[in-house]
């Protein structure tokens, strides 16, 4: 298999019926992670692929690198070639909905479009309400550890040096406390 960290053309293949979704990316491995994330959440832009994923399950799909492309300028041209070669837009053989490949590299949104997207995002509901967060926080605090458990945790940490990052943060916090003590009038 080709190097998945490079630019190229890939396909998601249904192992049951052979249907394919063809795409391109400047970093194929990240694109595959993105596809899986969207498919697992039920939010993939290809509704047909999403339905098949839900019906057949993740294990019925494979991710294949079709071609590594060294010249990014040729990426869309090569993707179009593979879409046509594998009949990825065909209702029987493919999941692609657009007959022509295109990308959004370098796409810049206008100030008006950015303002609309921002306003739209601000109205979205939080994943947890403030009440629910307070409930979860109280539940976590209420979980008391037994003295035996506390002793066991303490024993596992004894003798182990703290990571450098932790020591640095502790030192910075200590210096901040000293500073505030010095600036506080007596």
C-alpha cells in the first residue's frame, strides 16, 4: 500500500456489493479519519454512503489508496479520472453524488459569509445544560475513595519523578504565589 500520509486519490469500498466512494486529499490518512468520524456519527455528506454504513456496519468497508499524486495541481484531474474509471457516480456502482471532482483548497469566505456562519453557530445548543454539568460535577465530587484505595494510589506514585512539564507548571504557580505575597500589603 502507498504511504497514507501523502497526497493522493483514495476510495472507500463496500466489501459486500463493491460500490465505491472516490475522493482526494493532500493527506490521505487524515481524510480517512475524517470520513470514519462522520460516518460513525451519522453525519457524512454522502447520504447513500451513510445509509450503507449504517446498514452493513463499519467492518463491511475498506479504505484503499488508489494513487499517490506528487503534484497537487494534478490532484483534482486524477480524482476525476478515477471517478470515471470506477463509475463512482453510477447509482449501482458508486456513492459519489457529484459527477465532477472539485476541491476547496485556498477557498476564502467573504466577511459577510463568515458573519452568517458565526451567527448560525452561536444559536446552537450546548452539548450539556448548565444544570446537567452541575449534576455531573456533584456526582464526581461525591465519589469518595476508600482509605485503602488512597493508600494504594499514593504507593504507586512514591519514588517516581514528576514529568518536566508538571514540574515547570508547579514552579510557575509557586513563583506566582510568591509574587502575589510580596505585592500584598501587610
